[in-house]
């Protein structure tokens, strides 16, 4: 997952691409899983942090570098003394609002074009707003869209591999434009399905009803389908909601929570409590 950053980029490291693999088929938007290694021991990124990728790029505003942040998409590991980091990258393009011309996204196309052995410039690590609660009885409602699955995949694997003895409920809702772009919950790379037998974990997915028309992903409907359980979870003071993904889906999520809570006023009150208690966090792009 990626978002623009104005953070300090003076501390830089060198990463070398160890593996790059396209997760989506040729007839879907390209999403790649890239694993890179860093042999500088002072670079120590964790599952609840992000890191930057710095690309040489001159812009009309006089900048000479392009900086993007990415979430850790898997548990960082060490091999032969080198830190191995996994990231998800979607090859992006955008249309200029003024000229109507289409341009390739700088960071995503740069990374998707990297080959094994290529070097990239890394910055960070930087803090994410998503933190694993110290209380193992806490409930987590995780909502990810597209490459927004990255931090939550790492979260879930960390909880069940390293934290262990988690007693609270974890409900992961993941949205994609189509089944072709559904990551880590499919037959090909479905490692999140490894945790389905955990008494505390369940994952649900939602797709866009008309992906070719850019219709919003139906995450709201997926939440409402589990409305009774979500309502019960929200009745507890130790429930957290974390959201990562597209801005245009926020409105549908908000409507779903209003329906689940019974009214707009009740949801606004409950959300304010979550925000005040630092139990609500989002990274929206």
C-alpha cells in the first residue's frame, strides 16, 4: 500500500530486489509482490511501520525525487544477515484534471519494472497509525481495499505467529474490484486462509458489482451481512477499527456502520469514542 509522504528522507538505505512476482493475471490490473533485502542492520522495519521508496524524478515543482510510503506486507525475516521485506505494488496511472492526459504513476511503475538484482533506495522506517493492542482480549475490525490488505496481512500473521494466545475477535474485511484482484484469500496465494481454523479469526471479502464501470467495492454490504456480530463487538470498549484503502469507499462504510448501530447519531457518538480512545485509525488514499 502506498501514500504520499512529506517525511524526512535524509536517512537512506539500499535495497536489492530478491523476488518480484505478479499476483494478478494478465487480464486484470497489475499488482506485484516484491521482496527486497537490506544488508544495513540499522534498518529495522516492523509490521506496524511503513518505509519509503525514493525515485529520482524531476517534477514541474522543482523536486528531483519522488517519495512514496509502503506498508510491510509480510513478517520481516532475516536471511544470511540481511533483512527481507515484502511489499505490494499496484501499477498505477492517473488522468490530469486540466489536460485530460494520462500519465504513469512514478513510484508504482518504477517498482513494477524492477528486476531481480536491481537496487532501490529505501527510507524510514516510519510509524503507521495501526498498532497491535497490548490487551490480547481486544477486538479488531480490519477493513482493507486493494493493496490496503498489506498491513493487515502482516498484522494477522504477526498476531498468530509471534504474539500468540490472542483471545479477542479479529474480523478482516477485504475488498477488491474483482475476484482476479483478490489477494491472499484465493487458491493461488491464499495464505490468510491458514488462519480460518483459529477460533478468533474470520475473513470476508467483497467485490465491485461492476468492476469495468468503476463501481465502489461492496464492503458496506459485507459489513452489514455481519451486522449483529459487528454491533456486539462495538458494544465493548476494547474494540478497534482500522481502515486502509480508497477514499471513495469511505461513504459506503459510514452508511454501513450507521445501519449497524441503528442511526446516524448513534454511529457518530460511537465513532467519536473510538477516535478519542485512539481505537480508530485509517490510511486513505
